[in-house]
C-alpha cells in the first residue's frame, strides 16, 4: 500500500514536471539540442573515413569477432596453398600440424603480423616452434589477382623451415615478385583491405559507423569525449570544436528561458 502511494506520487510529480516543461520554451531548446546531435553526427558520417582515427577499435567486441573471421580467412588461404602443393608433389600435407594463433596490426610497417604455431616433427629433429611473419597490407597486381608478400620477422627462436613456408605461402600459378606470399582475387582483396584498414583505425569501414558517430556527437556536444574517435583533418577538428560551443549556447538559452519564466510567475 505504501509502495503504491509512493509510486503514484512520484509518477504524478514527474508528469506534472513534464507538462510544465512542455509549456515552457525550454522544450524547444531541448529539441534543438537533440537535432543538433543528429545533424553533427550526419556531418561526421558524410566526411571521408580518413578524417577520423579510432585507436581503440581493435579492443571492441565487434572487431574481435571480425578478427576471428579474418584469422579463419587466412587459415583457409594457407590450406589452399597446402592443398595445391600436396597435389603437385603427391604428398598429403596435414594442416592440423599448423595453427594461426594470433593476428596483429603493425602500423609502422603497414603489415599484418601472423603468429604461426607448428607442432614440428621430433622424430626428424624438427621441434615445435612459433613463427612470426609479416603479411603486407598493400597488394601487388599479379595475373588477375593481388599478391601480398610474406616476410619472416627475426626473433630469438630457431630459423623457420623454408619448406614449410613454401607449402603455406606459395600456391600456383604464383607471384613472380616474391618467394612467399598470399594470393587474393578481387573480392578477397576487397575484404582484406576493408578489414585491415578498419582494424588500423578507420571506423567507417566497420559496421555500426552511424551509431558510432551519434555516440561521438553526444560525447562531443556534452564535452565528455574520452578519445575513442579522434579527428585528424582541419575540417573534422573545426566541426568538433564548434559542436560543444553550439551545445553550450543552447543550454544557456534554455537556462535563460527558465529564469525568465520563474521571474514572470513571481
């Protein structure tokens, strides 16, 4: 019973406040505020993706899911290369002996770093090892497709087995410009470019960009930006500088309307 009275009184107070608010000019400024958020978000979306940079995008759940799919995509490409090698050499290569453990972006060398784990062959004197490879993000056109060179990254471990690299990164008809590579057709090249560019900090190339810009606009106009999206160009920086000033102007006009309304009623 007591709880019911409290709920009714609270609901009545909120309803009364909402009606009072709607009768004042402040409601108009609230609409302006919300429309301003959407207008600036639309402007941010209209700008090319290179106007912004998302430094933490690789830590987001959606990107993590994309990384799993991308890792499977590269594993499939290595399996295709191994199958081509097996058919041409009449040997069945077991892909279960190789696993792509991790994929990372390396901005300094414009490459994707691959961490391969091999089971090795103790009977043949080949112990298990982890190979660190760099896959170039820029592809070279080659026979109707694109060739992405693969280079070995030196580390403290034993040198990689050249035969293994030849199996995993050397499918027919082959790239004539580098010994080890990943060959992609046009559709695969588009997918590869979109993922690597998005994971490197271009949020427009990943899903949910419109909602991301609405959130960015809300945080900008309320001056609570925490750096998940950073403007890079002069146009983007100017818009980001104007939005909070415009938001503060609307808030000041709303406060002024409330004060005038209170004085007039007094």
